[in-house]
C-alpha cells in the first residue's frame, strides 16, 4: 500500500535529497517548509548551504511539471508542494507557529486521503505532538546506523604463548584473519600466562598476515599511555591508511594524539604540505553573537580545545618557545585551523586533515567534507557520540557513526574506539559516573 509522507524542514536540511528517498510513495512538502528554507538560504553555515541545495533541486523538478499537482522523482515516487490547509487541528494548536502549520497539513491529509499518512521530522517534540492527535510520525531513518554493536576496531583473543613469541620475533606472521576486518587490531593474551600479551594489526594488502604494532612510538613528545592510544598512533603514522576514525569519550586522547601525529607527518617528515584542523561550529548553550577580527580570531572561541592541545604539544617539543613556534607554523601556513564551512568547496591535495567533533555533523555533511580530500591526502575523523550538540542528531544518525559503519572493511580505512580516559583521575571519574 502506498503512503503519503509529509516532510518537516529539518529533514530537508539534514539531507537535501531526502524527498527522493521514499521509493514509489507520495512526498508532500508544505509551503511553510518552503518559507522556512527561504529564511535559512542566506545563512553562511551548513544549514544555509543545504537550504540552497534543496531550493535548486526543487527548481530543477519544476522543469518536469507543476509541483502543486505533483512531479515524478527518481524511484517512481511523486513530489508535491502543498499550500496551507484550513485549520483542522484542535484549538490548542495555534497556526501562527510554523511547526503547527506543518502538523495541520499532515492532519488534513490524514482526514481527507485514503492512503496512510506519515509525518517525517527530526524534531522530537513535533513527533510527540503528532502522536497526541493520533497522527503517525517518525524520524528520518535514511543514514541511520544501529549504535549497539558498532565496530570497535579491535578484539581480544587468547592464543598459545608460542604465537606471541613468534610475533615478537618475526614482527609479521601468518594468521587466520578470515573473519577479521582490514586494519583491525587484535589484543593477544597467552592461555597459560595472562601477563604475556601482544598487539597486532591485520594487513589489508597481505591477506592472512598480521603485523606487530609499533612499540613505544613517540610523536612530538607524546607517547601512548594505553594500548588503544598506541594502536591509534600506529594507524595515524601509516600513510597507506587514508581515512582513520577515532571514537571515544572526553579525555581519551583522540584529538591530542591526532594532532601530534599530524605534526610529525606534516612538519618533521614533510609527507604532507600542511596540517588542517576543522571543526563544526555549534554553540553549547547561548551563542555569543558575531565576533570581530580575522578568521583565526573569530574561530578562537570555537577552537579552544584545538589551541589548548597544540600549545601543550608545542611546549613538550619546544619548552622555552612553544607558543612562538606555534605562531610561526600558523603564519607559514604549515598549520591551518578552519571551521567545516571553510572547507566546503575546496580541493585539498597532499594534506593531513583532522575533522574534530564529527558527532555534530550529519552524514551528508561528512560526505561533503571527505569528498574534499585530494591526491595523497589523509583524513582523521574524531568525536564522541555521547556529546552531540546538534538538536537533530542522535547516537544513530550522526556522521561519525555513519562513516564507521560504511567504511568498515575498506583497505585504506582504520578505526579505533577509545575506552580509557587519560586526561586526569577526575575526568575519568566524570566519564564513568555522570
């Protein structure tokens, strides 16, 4: 049975191509949504960009026919732009509010059409309102990933002690990796001696072979404090791995280790032309408005964690002139700090790029960023899915979890989930009990 889907504005902002993802059903975009998109289109952020993309897509569809009557989209479905309907909601719902006007359109269709009507919105409260009046509503499911059981990038395994001895002796050994993923880490422990351990990584270009993890690697004065951090360094320093994702709670060292390895590769080894660090600009709490100054000065409040980590690393490497060395690298464009918005539209060859706080990006946004990677570029994506500030994202719909799920098994991809906080005993306690 065919259905009628009514789309909220936030669905189109989340995925500008969402109206074409409902197979052979009818998709209705209320005129109130078009009015909201018109308000957003001048915004300089991702929301404005996506609003403009939606408008262009709809304008292109006008060439096929009239949107008020219905135009066929890819997949065989029908798309309509619908005018506001006469009030059919209970009197408690004031139609001056945009959400209520969208809800009213959906409820009108429910009362007047034979097909099943579903309101699609990423707004939790609007879904609650819809249920209160007996209207079926759902979140936008495209791009969602089941968080429970998401790939961790590593596994524990008990083996005979002689396998561990052989691994330390030869560094690379043959091993049954048929049920394992490319660049997956294995934490070995001997059957008879739990103190005998080793960490190895599956080699994507040598099937059935594992390699001993780098031992005590130090980058710009930073050493891995636990096995996960050491494994992350192993991935970050491997130029054959072009995309790395690091997932973990606050204080696990994701950003610090990524920056140190980026400096090693871009400054010391000169493998990459520069280190680029970008982050989504989403305020926590009340925004602080427009800021004066250069791009770097405007970004300082948002990039505080980046600057703190870079200064810490510089002080470790250059105890007497860490800040001056940092400013020198910025001025000579060996380090660039930018918001996600500044990355859009660029082509970035031979760069070491770090995308921090990626849990606040939509799957569409993370796709846009990763597609900027040019020849010989390495991209590191970090984030904590439990610290999402975007009101329309959750554990299963954010861009970080999306790429972990989609890239698993690719030969040029590696992932690791951090579980141990190393910032301080207090930070570790906070992550555990709060």
